[in-house]
C-alpha cells in the first residue's frame, strides 16, 4: 500500500514539474492569479492521472473494471471483475449502485 502511495506521489510531483517547466505554463501563470493557477495545475494533474495507479480515482477505476467485465467471456474472471467493480463503487461513494 505504501508503494502505491509513493508511486502516486511521485507521479504527482513529476506532473507538477512537467507542467511547471513547460513554456506554456509561464504564459498561463502570467495571465491568472495564484488560486486560478493552482486550479489549472490540479486539473492538469487529474486529467493525466492513471486510475490504476492512483487509488483516489475510484469511480474511474470502477468504469475500467466494468468495461473489462463486459468484454470478458470467462465467468470466473467476470465474477472477480464484478467484485472489484463493486468495491471501487463503494470506495467512490456509490453505495446504492454497488449493492444493486
């Protein structure tokens, strides 16, 4: 679990450096204040995050499991993916959907 959080932090830091060092980010920073720039930066990080590597993106990961479950022809794999799909829905706050 710590390894995943370290990887997620590393990814966030890498994206922050990438965004901060790109020439376009200086132009954006000049045009908007600090709060709006932080919103821009966080949106950029969220847009480029991988749900399989970021355990905070539960609903996006649930969609991935749902697509894999629907594409699978193996009943055992479908059962496993259904459990993972439901677990991510629960973690994402979609309790009613998870128990249906």
